[in-house]
C-alpha cells in the first residue's frame, strides 16, 4: 500500500514540475516574420532585433547567440 501511495505522490510531483510555456529558446519563427518581411538570421541587426523582441533577450546575450549562429 505504501508503494502505491509513493508512486502516486511521485507522479503528482513530477506532473507539477512540467513547464507551462512550450516556447523553445531559439525558435523565433512567426515573431521574426512579423518584424521583418524577409527575415535573415545571418544578418546581425535582424538577428539581434528578433532575439530582443521575440525571446525577451538583452543585447549582450543576443549578440553572443547570433554570433554563435553565424550572423555577421
């Protein structure tokens, strides 16, 4: 009986830990298309602008992220 209670409590705790937001970092998609008619992730200004607006980033982290993605 204790094992069943432990499993149910564990399952409830695990379900409570699931994230509510299914947004994946780095997938800007539709938001970037709304900002730029022709979004080019390799353009540093567009990449940083989309990162700040869509991923709620800051200039420093967005610049680093865009540089790692190959933007110039």
